[in-house]
C-alpha cells in the first residue's frame, strides 16, 4: 500500500508523516483492497475559521471500494485522528460485509 501526502498552504511537522504512516499501515488488518491512500492537508488562511483552520482529507484508491473521509480541527494531528476514526469505521463496515457468516448451529450439524 502506497501512502501519498499532498499539502496546500501547509507546513507539516517533522513527525506528522511518521505518525500518519504508522496509523494508516495498521488499517491493513481489515483486508480491504487499497493500492494507494492519499492524505491531503489544507490550511485555511481565513482567521475566522479559527478552530477549524486545518483540514485533512483521506482517500483510498484501488481495486476495492472508494473510501473517503475528512475532518477539520485546530491542528493537523487532531484533524488526522478524527479523519482516521471515520476512515476506520468505513473499512470495518466493508470488512464485516465481506465476511461469511455461517449461522448453522451445532444442533443442526448432528442430524
């Protein structure tokens, strides 16, 4: 899985890419086909935005379904954490749908 970072009017902290890569690699446990995850970081210059001046957009592309989430917060890491939670929830739902739920009970197997 390839992780690509795009920034618009933003300067990232040195450790942001390491934190983001580590959290996104952990999402591989859901076995959803993703060739590439794009992380887009946007800083809004308007001072009226205040607490929501940092926006993070996550987009997964590949053979599997399109998964996208975004969040706005007061800094990059907080926005990224909220976006990852939403992203993880979507991946979990896709993973649960793909499971084979065999609901036969032991009683029926013995007959």
